[in-house]
C-alpha cells in the first residue's frame, strides 16, 4: 500500500519500459491491429489484453490453431522496430532516470531486447547498465522471474528493490518477487483496481540519497 513507502529506502529501482518510462501505445496498437485483423480476431476486444506480457506469451494464450507463437512474435517485433516514429518518454522520466546512480537502476521489460533498445533510443531516454528483456527469462511477467533476475544482476536483495510498473501483469510480477511497487498511470484509459501507490508521471517524483547511500522517493516534496 501507499503507506508502506513512507520513510522506506531502497537499494535499487527497477523500471518496466512500455507505459512506464515511455509510451508506445500508438505504435504497438497499429502493429497488433494489423496482426489481429489478419487472424480474424475482434480487435477492440483483443487490444486491451496484450499489454505487459511477452509477445509470444500473448499469442500462445490465444490458442489459435496452426499458429506458431515464436514465428508470429518475430514478425510483430520486426514490425514494431520499424514503427517508432511517435514513441515518447513519459513526462519527467528522462530527468528522473538521469538523476539516479547508474548502478542502482535497471529496466525490466517484456519486450525483446532489440525492440527495447529501438524504443529507448526513439524516446531519447538515458541508457541503463541493466536491461532484462523477454528472451532473458524462461517465464515472463506475471511470474517473478524478470524482476528477480534484475535484482540479482544489480547485486541487491529483491526486498530492497522498488518497482515502477503500469500493468496488472507487471505489478503481480513485482509482488511475487517480494518487491514494493509504484504504478504509473499516464497511459491508462480506465482506473486500475490496485492498492499500489500511483502517480500520473514523474513530474513530482524525486529520488534522494540517504545518509547510508540508499534511495528514497519523494513526491511533491513529501514521501508517498
């Protein structure tokens, strides 16, 4: 809950990418709309279900006969890499990330590595020493594996990480990993049912270094 972040300090921050530090909805939905229509899916019903999970997991869960999830995911990824013209950073994200010590944060995304790099570059976001991508784990979100791997690569305990997410799948992954979360809501079209502390964007967020070198969040001048 929000009160659990009050006066808490963390060893590291882990960020989801799409919808959390950048917005790629228009790009992703253009590609997925074309793919869904080609397979006879109801586009308006299908599109809300695809965010937060790995592409091949989304396709596999559809159970479409005669469809190879890996091959279809490769086609979608290639199309998304080509379509980055209107990808933008979430307001305040660039400055917030740039304020963090490079060895104390990382990106944990359900996107393949090549797509993640293309979108981060298009959004003009600072690079991270750590990028956990779709192909790095056997089980993607909502399983805890991606965030656990991120913590391990940063050399910190899972319970000492704060996660920034925007989807239920991501929040479930963080919770399963034993991590606190903040949900970024800028790209949400409907209220999310969660007791996780939420922010619209990063405009009012600041990261402070504590006396013992840890990180603490302030929001509008006070801790959330």
